[in-house]
C-alpha cells in the first residue's frame, strides 16, 4: 500500500495524519545507492513521530496501525 501525505491513520487509540514523506539515500558498496523512506506523522493530540517505512508496514500487518483514508 502506498502511503502519501495526507493519509489518515489510527495508531492504537491515537488519530493522526502523514504530513511528510522523507526519502533519504546513502552511498554504499553494494548496492551503490540505498534509499530509505520514513513518514512524519502528526497526531491530533499534538505529538509528532518519524517512523520508517518498514516499521509502519510491520505495525499495519499486526493491526497496530490502521489506514483510514
């Protein structure tokens, strides 16, 4: 599932919105360039979280995060 800016989520009992998608790359030997994606999530209680794409999808798989829209 593709997660974009504006995606609404329920993270446990907290309602939030993805407000930024952060794509960063690092130079390495194999493969030559390695991309990492993270999401900046703003919760309606005022807290903010930066979560890697792998963590986000793992939490979706176990039902801790639900994508609402």
